[in-house]
């Protein structure tokens, strides 16, 4: 299903060239959606000036996407773009976009600075806004200017402003002792503008935008629902095809093929498909190696498929299942699988408006404690080689000060149960506010049992509704009998085998 470009009702020829001006990418929502978000942001910041930069995308040759906060407010994909919002009394904020010129920063490999090549057909951006009245009309901006004019024009736009909000970008990367830590583009951008307008008080806008992003509007919910649907189709075909002798990467590749066939251009994150002993290692550690998804599955293994990750209209999916490679769970695998599923279903049942996410976490923890698992995460009792990894941590939540880690009011630093999801796989873990209709969270309890070579996680995407919740990924089977039934059907179909053909649609 091809995404519909809501904003482009007619193609407009760029003056002096054959380039067609489109409002933004073909995944953009109606202009009114972005205008409403911008107006809400300015209200949240007490009618202050707001500056939000996009991402440095010029010449990118990977899967880089626009900065999610900038895209949330504009829907614009042009590289090096900057949004400025100026409050107005009793009116929507004045929206000003700074954009690169049409041929500026073009990424062709011929000499881009040579005007003889600059406008060659193979050096023209295909879907880029350029400053001018057409770009303003198509995006709903009041004015557009070249990005090179940002600093002098901002001095005029923000003249007299006492408070200006922008992403402050204080985060720094690790640096060995004796070396300066590298700062991000956002940090560099913030400090440059702050020095250009030194008399204003500069505050961080990021928490305000992230808070708005937690509650999804109707277009966002539709995109997330479609991302989950596409992911489910791929996971079902993967489940039917699963056999001993497959490599983990074959299963990942099969699902990716299906997602692309169904209309997903990108995956939301790199593959997390780990079988056997690999499933007991955090994916972030596996990714230290080039072949991070590379193991031949054997009968008796469990395969950990945290890869329901089709993306749609820039919105992410995140679904996980754990499957028996042989087609049936062993009695011991089934015992712990059912405990994880019970914890997940109990937590999902607790989701409704007004509930705090920490209370949902405790519900899942109580299930693990009921089954006597709390003792196994005591590292002093079990030792480093045998201590279980449990998520969420029952000792932490149910025995005061007895856990391995403490939690902050925002839920950081704990063995958690999930996260908000949207334009990013992990939109936030802000648990300081109760659940509200429109929020979408993942619920993903997990158990690692090193001595038994068992790792199990079950994850779904849950939309908070006015009356309770909706499981957006419910079409992916998760009860053990249903998983085994689908696998048996796939083997009877004999639609795929290692070295064979991809299942027919």
C-alpha cells in the first residue's frame, strides 16, 4: 500500500528548472496536523520563541532519517532545515522555515561546487523543498528563507524575546581520559545561537516536544497500527518457515522481504534474531561484531525474535516472540514460557487511562514473585554465571531496597517492562505522568536462565484507549498451542526450506 501525499494536490514547477516542488515527503500528514502541534508547543512553553533544527542529511548514504522532533512539528525532510516559531497574541504562532537552496549541498559525486555540474540531472534532489512561496504554501509556513540567512534573520525575528527555547543538546559521548568529549551537532547549534543572541534566556525545548509526542493523534495511531500489521504478516511467514538448519539471518531476511513487499521502506532497528546461546546475550553486545545475526538453529533451541520491526510513515513497530525451533516447546521451556506470558497478559490487562506505568510494572513483577522466581535473581545466592535476568525486577519493586538497582521517578535505571513507541522505537520512558488515551507502549517481560539455556521475551504494542487498551500486534500468535499449530501448518505446506524458495504470497 503506497503512502498518500496529503499535501500535494497539484505539482508546481520550480521557476527556472524542471524540478517539481513537493510539500515534503510522501509520508507527510495534512498540514493542519503539524500546525496544531506547533501551536500546542508554543502554548506549553508559555508563548516563547521556539527554534528546532533538523538533521544534517546532505549526502547521507545510510538509513538516516529526519530528526524526529523536527519532523513531528513540520513533516519536512529537507536536510539542514530549521524551524522558528514566533508567538502572536490570540493567533497561531508565526511559522518560519529556513531551508537549503534547491541545489545547495547536493550529494552527487561529480564536483558539486562546479556550477557546470551543479544542475546536471543526476545532481538534482528529487524531493526537496527550497525557499520560496511554493514551499511556504505547501507546508503551511508563513515564511521561508535560505538556511544561510538563519543567524541574522533570527536576531530580527527574536528581537526583544526574553526567553527562547531550543534543543540544548548537553549529551556528550565517551572519551578516553585526557581527551575532550565530542559534542553533538545539536549542542554545537545551541551554543552558536545562544552566543548570537546573548541577552535572551535560552531553555531546552526537548522535554516539551517529547511530552507532546507521547500522546499520539489519529494519523500517528493509524501509522503505528499499519506498522504493527505489516510486522505481523512478516512474523507469521517467518514462524511458518522456521526449521532446524536455518541461520538466524535467514529468518530476519525473510521477515524483511515480507515487510518491504507489504509497503514498509525501512526497519525500525537492526535485526535482533538470536537462537540458542546467542539469545542469552544482550543485542547491544552482539552488535559489536559484524556477523551479529549469524547462528544455525538446532532442534531443541529457542529463537528469540525481537524483530517485529517494520516501519511505516516513519513510525516504528516493536514486537517480540520466542519460538521453539523444533516446532514444539520442551516441558521446561513451556513452563517458563507460560510464566512470561502470564506476566505479560496481567500487565496488559492493567492498562487503562489514569494508571501509572510503575503500577503496570508491579503487576508483572507480582506474577514472577508468585511463581517463586525472585530468589533466582539474587546474585549473592546464584553467582555471576547462574544468576537469572528478569524483567521487570520483582525484588526491586516488591521488596523495598532489596533490589539490584534503584529506580528514579521517571523509571530510569530499572529492569523495565517496556517503553513508549512512535517516531522512535523508544519514544520515552517518562513514567511521571499517568497513562492517557493515545499513548502507545510496549509490554515486554523477559527471563534469562543461563543454566538452562533459556531466554524468553514476549512483546506487544498496546494503545491506551478511552475505555482501556487495544493490542495493535494481537494478530501474532503467542499462546504456546497457537505457536505450535502455526508451525505445524507451515511444515505441512512445505512452502520453504533452507536453500529453497521464499514462501509465496
